């Protein structure tokens, strides 16, 4: 906002959003808007991504994209309270679900925090308009949750860097446009001090994308093989060798995908990443009714438990987000939301499976949408404790950085990374 311009009140903004949504945004059918890649063919997936681009552009043209993003980069320059109000108003409407994660957070959030003025001016407006989708090139085949142990290497050659290595578990890399890529630029210092972050155009010579088929048939995850890719130094995010400083904030923003990010447009009460978009008390009541089990006290108890998890989760995420914004607690407290989201998602998938009974194990073609999905989600339930940073890492962050408990001993703390022992497959 300018010095002389008064910021619109949250109440006025919410009323304006309510009117605009009713006039311009289509109502959502049951299940529309959530991320559910298992049931989509490649053609349907591309159509869905195209629809997300259209919806994001509608929000941008209507003045409701990037609500907390500075106006200089195409946003609205408002507050997290304005974004929260919009998230309440957009319930029941279609929204660009796949635009939000990881494009808006953590990727755009990292660019806004560490990018140069030129980088922000170039990349943020296309994100807000739905023109570019971003992914995280973070995990590696040899690294597990040890992000700082990156082996993908960038070697400087004048005003360019030559990148070689591999990244993995990149959701949607086959259709995305850009990625944030953490690489090693110095092997002669301890591992946390030799990292740098670059912006990387995904579809270019030297990047080979392999899609990974999961247990449930989904091929959303990809592995990228990067060979002699030349990246201009102008695409570096942050200082050379300061990738862990950027990465720490990157992972903070990644944890906010469970809720609380000021950059994400998602209906209030729904996590930014919904692993079970068919969940919720109403959906479970319908499920129990179709199975003829609604009168069973145990079934009612399970539905009540799921509803309680939803209520507690919404209150928890809102409380933690407010505590972080006010400075009352460390930003590392976002790990609490991450832990809750992972464990409660597992429980909700289990409840849906139990309510479905044998129909979730063997189903007819007519039952596939109602019960088959519950079975496949049950098989994949543990992914909610892995994606977006494992719940084990969240527990570590909570114990060490929120509660102040003693940190784990590290044997590689002061050793040049090239001298750290690694298995043969990592060399």
C-alpha cells in the first residue's frame, strides 16, 4: 500500500469477494478441486492442470490472486487475515487446487523472500496468472530426508553453472514449467555450507524425466536425470554457498502446506494438500448409508472421531499460524501442523476403509468411485507421513527447535563433505 492509501478492511474485502465469487466462479461439484491423481488418465490430468490455469487467471483478473503478495509483483498487498477471509468465502466453489502447492508455497514464497528484484518481477506475475507451475527439485535417490546431503552438483563456468545429478519424488514434473533446485557447489566445506539454490527450467535439453508408478497405479511422481545442464548465474536464488539458509526457509514454507500459509488459496477447513478429498463427516455419512451401516453405534463413533480430527486440526492450524505471525512462537512450530496433518490423514484413511468394509477390498465397476478409492487410499495412507517432509523430521524439529531438547549428535559436522563416508551407491 502507498503511504496515503488506506488498506481495505477484512470485512469489506470479504463482502467484495463474496459478491465476485457468486458472479464469476463456478460452483464445485462433490470432490471437485481436490487432488486425486489416481483416477486420472494423462489426458484428464493435463485437462485438470489446464482448468487450474484458467481458474487462477480468473482470480488474477478479478483481483483475488496473490492476496498477500506485494502489488509491485502483481499481488494485492494485503494481509494474511484477508487471505483467510477469502479462503472462507471460496468454500463451495471451484478453485485452482494444483496451482497452490508447490507453486505458491514453497516455491513462490522462497522467490519472494530471497529473489532479486529482477527475479521477482520476472517470475511472480506469471505464477499469479496461472501461466507457470513450479516444482521442488529437492529430494535425491541417495538422500532420504537428509536434504543437506545433496549430491547433485553445479560447477561454475564463467557466468553459467553446469549441473549434473538426479532428483526424485517430484510431483507433476512431467507437466510443470520450472523448479527450485538445491545443488552442491562446494565439496570442500561441511555439507550445510556447500549448497546453493537455482531456478531451473524443467523442459530443456539435458533433463530427462522418468515417471514412477506407485502401488495404487498413480504415476504422479517423477525422477529427473540432469546431465550437463547450463544454468545462468542470474537464476541463482540467494548467495553462492548459502543454500542451507534458503533451504531452511524453504522447508518452513513446505511445512505450511498442512495449513497456515498466507499465500495459499484453499477452502477454509481443507488442507492445502488433501490426500483424502472424499473425506469429511458428510462424505462418511453417505458412505455408511450406502453400506447400510449408519445405524451401527461403532460406525457412528468412527464418523464422530473423523469429525473431531477435522475440528481439532482446523483449530490447531489456525492457532499455530497466528502464534507464528505474532511472534509468540518460533516458525519451527509449523512442524506441529505438519505432524498433525500426517498422522490424522493416516487415521482418516483407515476410518474410510473400515466403513467401506469388504467393498474396499474387492469392488464392482459400479462401486469403484464409492469404495474402490477407499481401498487404494488405504494402501497409500502412509505417504501422508512422508510427502512434504517426513513426520519423523517434524518430530525432530518440534523436540529440538520448539521444545529446546538436546540436539542429536552429528559425526559429519566439521568434516568437508567430500570426506564424509558414503555408501557405494551414493558415490
